[in-house]
C-alpha cells in the first residue's frame, strides 16, 4: 500500500519461485508473492494455472488487465462481453445430421445452445483479457493445460489500489485459502478473491434471474467444496467451429456448396 | 481559432428528458447515459454521467463497471441496494433515499430495487466511457456462456442452467414481481 509509482529503489533482484499453491478439484494455481519489491516496482502480479483435463477455471474478472501465455496443452477460452450477441449458435438440423452420420441416431438429447464466441488456445498462444472482462478457461485436451499470467495492477485501467483482485462469478474459491493455516493472506502476498454472488441475498438474486430461490442459492456456491477450478465429469459441450468443420469435411473439402459456409446459391 | 472550437464547445445536455433515454422499459424505468461520445468535452475531464429512473418495485440488473468508480446521488424516492466486493462480502446492504450519496468502486457488483415510490438517481463515473457488464438479462455474462459451463459451474441440471440463462429477457431494467422481498431486511 505504501508503494507509489516510481518507487523502485531496488538493491537486489532475485529469481523467484511461486510461494503459494491453491489446490482445487480440477487443478491448481500457483502464485508469486506480489508484495516482493520487484513485483511492486513493476506493478505486476503473476500466477500459473495447472488445469487438469476436463478442468474448468470458473468465470471471473479482475481489477486489472491480464496477459496470459499458454505454456503447455490446449483448451478453450470463453470471453464474456456484455451486450455482444451470441454468435456461436447451433441449428437443430445440422446437429441431427452430424449425429446421424456418426451413427448416433438413437441419441436421446440433441445438443443445442447459443453463446458468445469461444476461442481455442494451445501451447504458444498469448491471450489478453481487459480489466473487468469476465472469462473462463476449459481444458478439453488430453494433457494438463498450463498457463502463466501477468496481471498489470499498475495499469491505468485499474482505478483501485495495487492489490490484485479476482471477482469470481461462481463457486467457492476461498475454500482453498481457508485450508492454509497460520499467517494472514496479505503476508503471503496472495491476490484476493471470492464469489461475488455470495454477497447478494437470495431473494433479490432469484428476482433478478427470475428463478426459484433454491437455484439462486446455488449461485452463491456456499456448499461448493470444489474450489476455483472444477472438474466437469461429463465434459463440457459448446458450439465451436471445430464441430462444424468436421461436419463439412465429411462432405468434401468445402461441403456441398462453393465454399465452407455456402450450402445454397442466392 | 479557439473561438469556433474550445469556446463554443458544447458543455451541457438534458439528461432528465424521458425521450432522451438510452434504455427504456415501460414496466421498469429508464436509463440515460452521457459520455464522451455524446458530449465530447467529457473526454478532456475523463468523467461521464448517467441518469436512472426505476419505477415501483423495478430492479436494475446486478452489474459492475469495468473501468470506472461510480458516485451515485439519489434524487427521488428510495431504493434497496446491495454492493459486493471481490471477497463476496456485502459491503453495503440497505436502503438509500433522496439526498444520499453512495460510492460503488470499480468492479464491485451492485444491484438496486426501487421501493414503493420508485427511485431516481444521477451517477458520476470516473471514466469518460464508463462500461457496464450485467450478470442477468438479455445482454448479460450469463447469456454469453455455454449452458454446459453454467451447469457445471453451479452444479445444476442443464434445464436449470437454461432457466438461469434465459428467464430474464429484459436488458438492464427489470420489472418487479408481486412477491417483492421484504424491504429493510438485512
């Protein structure tokens, strides 16, 4: 809190290892102590996610921009921008045809959904998350997905103080911290985070979402013991170009029409 | 050359005019924003404003500002308001009424519900293009997520997840239900 811009009187710089591990059902996050002098000088906080296959980092937003590098593995990134349309949508017909071609005519539930764009990420990719933009990450690969992220708390976009903060939209991310004994969180240089729904009363939540109170209570994640990275036992399905492209390839390189997305002439 | 530029710059706008509303719901209220796109001088002072009117029992969607703090001055009526920090703690949960000011820090989530007489306010934001994200409603973060992500995140069925995602079809201002929660309860 006492650090001001330009206060970088460093007499020694050390190569640092992460100082804190936060374990969760679907993976682990390692944090570097952001109160170290050099991190304070640079105004950055660094953490590394190790996400198991089928692990989902719950939706969250941060008080500063984040730049992420994918060290290993592959996965899917969902980036939520309020007001943008749900441009990834399934049509019932194409899905049915797809499953029929796979010999899954008896499939009881046809997957249908629409949501905002999701992005594939894999080793070597860098992705940027603006301050306050909610996002989630899912490991749909076969191996661990490892990402390292820098949160630029000194960025002009952060109008709060230099404490890295994460606002989760689900789960009970504090559970992992509560398992740590002894010293308070600040001394360990951990970012601060929790589920924002926890602070809302159940009744206004049920009205705002127009759902029953039991469903609204689940938003608060009070009895959720899975932590900030959960494991999706059945996997997670979403509409993505990969599925569409596979469907197209079965009909020849460009499908029935002249190009991959033209199935009829005007 | 400053006579026809700086000296004549527009510096005012009537935000109270109902026809000026940017968001309007006849059953819930209206919301008018003023930013550097609508009043360019705001770019220099890096501030913006918004005027909100909620009718009786109506709700303003749970939301957070991505890039600004808000200082809200209530001009009429009263509202039940909750503000939540990053730890999931309610840093405010109570009634606000005419003449009071409340500050909502950047990224803190907030929800308002109007009382019997409705509720009106003016808010000043510390960014000339303050941007808001909503948690429920037609343009919310929930609508943006795949149903399976919602179902897994909250340990609910796909059907429940679909209800969470689609039940509210309004955008920012929601009509209240008859079974409004008891006001003043903390």
